[in-house]
C-alpha cells in the first residue's frame, strides 16, 4: 500500500528481511501460540540470527550500531504481519537501551550480546500494585548489605518474566532516599535468584507474552548487579521510556496497517449485492479515515525515532506518537472487524484476537491520561492537577 513514510534503501532491506521471517511463520502461528500460551522461541531465534533484535544496540556488544528508527522498522513490520511483539519492546528496546547507556562494562558484555542475538531475554520491573502510574510512590526497596543490597517488595504486570533470564528492576534506594523524596536504583537480577518468585495474572490479551506479579523477598545482589549509579535510577529509566513509547507507536502502526490491508482486500472481493462491499461509502469512508490516521501515527512515530537518534529531546514527540498511533490502530482494527461482518470475529481472519493487545496500548505502558497530562503540562504550560 502507498505510504507517507519514505524508507531509505537500508530500511527497505530490513523490512524485507523481517517480512521473509514473518511470512515463514504467519499471523496464524503467532495467534495460535498466543491463545495457547505457547512459546515462539523458534521465531525469536530466527529474528536474532538475522540481526533483527539488536539493530539499535552498539556493535561492540553484538548489536547493529543503528538507532531507534531501525528498531521501529522491525517492530512495525512484525506487527504489520500480525505479530505485535511485546517482548521486543521490553527486552531489546527498554532493557537493551538502558543497559547500553548506563550499565557497567561487565553487565554490558554479559547481557547485550545475548539480548541482541535472541539467546537471552530480560524483563522490566517498574510498575507496582500500590504505586501504579505514580512511580515516585514505589515501595520496593533496596537496602545496603555489605558491598551489595537486599531487595524486598513486589511488582505487577511484568511481561514475560517466565521467559526471561533476568529482570531489570527499579527500586527505591533506602540509602539515597528521604521520607520526602525517594531516589531510585536499578539492578539486573537473575530470575532464578533466591527470594524472587512470580505468579501469572490472567488477562484477556492474546499474546505469547503473559503478565505476572513478581515478589521479592530479601533478594540479595552483589555490587555487580547495580546499573549505573545508585540513586540515579529515575534519570536512567528515561533512556528506556522514550524507546518504549516510540516502539508502542511502531507496534500500533503495524497493527493499523495489518488491519487496513485486510479490510481493503476483503472489501474489494466480498460482494453481497451487485457491487463489492468496498463500493459502499459507509464502509469505504471510515476505512479511508482510519488509513489517514494510521499514516499520521506512523509519521509521528518515525519523527520521534529520528529525534531520539539525533540526541534531541524526544519526550514530547514520543508521547504524541504513542497517543496518535495507539488511538489510530484501535479505530483501524475496529473498522476492519466491521468490514469483515461476522468473519471479523472468527479466528480464521486473525483480527478480533488482536483486540486486547491493541486496546492494551491505550492503558499501558503509559496510559492515555498520563500522555495527555504530559502534553497539557509540557506543551501547553497548563498546571498539574496531581
Ligand atoms: C499487558 C500489560 C503489560 C505490562 N507490562 C509491564 C512491564 O513489563 N513492566 C512494568 O513495569 N509494567 C508493565 N505494565 C504496567 C503498566 O505500565 C501500567 O499498567 C500502567 O503504567 C498504569 O498503571 P496501573 O495499571 O497501576 O494504573 P493506575 O496508575 O492505577 O491508573 C488507573 C487509571 O487512572 C488514571 N490516572 C492515574 N493517575 C492519573 C492522573 N494523575 N491524571 C489522570 N488520570 C490518571 C490512569 O490513566 C488509568 O486510566 C503492563 C501493563 C499491562 C496491562
């Protein structure tokens, strides 16, 4: 389909490489695995072997030496083949980016090559049951213990920790915090560390990546587990949160493209009166409008990735991209389901099962309201209500 986003020759090659692997498995494989809670490690390994998990990571640690734009191309193209991959956003994007910017040489050497080639995965633990969107209220605490730390607390909605070798965990650092102000420290903790357990949260989301509550009961870590400087975790987190928003824009852009392509193909073929259903403006106009909104979301997503890669402030653009693309993808998916009539709800057409994973992007990783708060305060200079 014609697009407003113009690819460089390199990006076209990356897209082709993703498309080849995605087509080998197909959306049906991905959704079946999602439905049964099955794993997609063969697909993940293929992506890793083709260099498609670490394009944005530094070459000296096994990455491709590219930027967020290359990551957007991969994640968007996977979703455009019916494979919206949460784990891509979490392990290579958030954890990979934070480690590449802030971790010690030892941690980088230990984790980045495996994250880039797909042999290792890392979960990301920020959200807590009692803090939610307000991470400043975090109560999972790291206390000094000899030359290391002891960590206790809990996190919820932690994606894919069952598949991960370690978790990048945000904690309140007891030594660097006061009762008025909490300062954070980040740690890389193996998922088999004594005292770390997790329990699945049942959700409606059809995805190979499940959600978990994570419990930390006096988990001991040595000095080597600390990422960057103790007490500086909030600043370090920001190097992962803009990539997270940008790549949610990419996932949603891909889902939007997938939904619209399927709807347009179906509407050209399906005929119930004398003309194909796509000839009825009642179907054609909402699809055209959905396409426009998906393209606008894509443009915002690519622009935010470019700003990020240029080292420019990208917070505003990343939030706008996340908002625009996530709202557009939901509308596009809904209209595609509508275009398919009853078939929109059958497994065979691979649409309705994407509903909850797409709907999720309105609530997480940052909710629509928190994006609007950011824009109201930072772009419009309006006062903060909370
Ligand atoms: C499928 C899934 C996967 C996830 N994966 C991860 C993960 O891997 N790691 C991780 O750390 N977290 C993860 N999360 C957590 C996610 O980031 C949080 O759900 C999200 O930040 C919102 O927090 P909450 O669910 O506690 O909602 P709350 O913070 O309780 O918010 C509830 C509602 O109140 C609104 N609200 C709250 N404060 C304000 C305000 N000041 N102004 C206006 N409205 C407000 C919110 O927008 C929301 O609509 C995941 C969540 C889901 C659903």
